[in-house]
């Protein structure tokens, strides 16, 4: 990753933490990934050789920048979804400033509705938004996944009750290997080969 992008991510990380510490309304917080989780996500994507990625939960684009800067030059394309228009606009501005928009298709709207409208195929999905809706979104995405697919979800250890439906859904999938990495707030990693 280019040093200029890393410096931008450093600034975005710092301003995001300051913003969230002073923002009383949960929906207006950025809730960006921890750096360790972002590094793990993109490393797994690189190892898996994924190219067509769905990210649910764009926020201000912090994780999207990590993914686009790492996977874009390797031929990767990301569809990133968020329902908050202000965050969507900030993500667009941040990605444009870094020249990463050619790798990203930003979608504004309810993630479940947007996922239903996508055609695929996708070989990677990253869930980092509404954990309660994730099982339904996974159901909609499963027919759109390639025969070998990687899917990950954040906040497994920090929000176990909210993510339990998703984890149960993943555990019930055939030909799927699943584990939870004790990275930051907990990262669910699953690989399906059909």
C-alpha cells in the first residue's frame, strides 16, 4: 500500500476516534474497524485471491479504503453499501481524494434491499453493519457466491447476542470451514468450497 494512503488512513483513524468519542448518537458515529482487523481482513483477501467483494457497512470509507487500496491494484472490485447518506458522501469524497473510486461501486440504501438487487458473482463478503440483518443478507448472497468464497463478519466477540443468528447460519452451511479470530472485537472468518 502506498505511504500516502497509509498516512491518510492514520489521519482518518485518529479523527474517527475523536469524532466517535464526542458523538452521543450511535447512528452518527463512524465506528471504523480497528487497524488490526482491517489488516487481517485485507491479508485474508490477498491470501484467498478474491476479486469481487461485497462490503456491508461503508461508513466514512475507512475499511473500504483498506480493501480498495489493497485489492484494487490486483484486479479487485468492491460493492460497498451504507444506508447513511452523510457517511456515504464522506466515503465518496475520501475514496475520490485517494484515486480509489475506480475500484469501488458505492451503494446508498438498505443493505438487505441492495443485496437482493445485486447480480454477482462474488467471491468475498465482509459484514460490518447491522448484525441482526446479516443472516438474511447471507441468505440472499449465497446463490450469488462463486464455488469458492470467503465471508467475514466483525464484532463477533463484542456483540455476541446480535451476531448469534449469523454465526448459526454459517455453522449450518455445508462444505464450509469457520472460525473466530480473536482480533480486536472478534472476526468471524468462513470459507466455502462447493
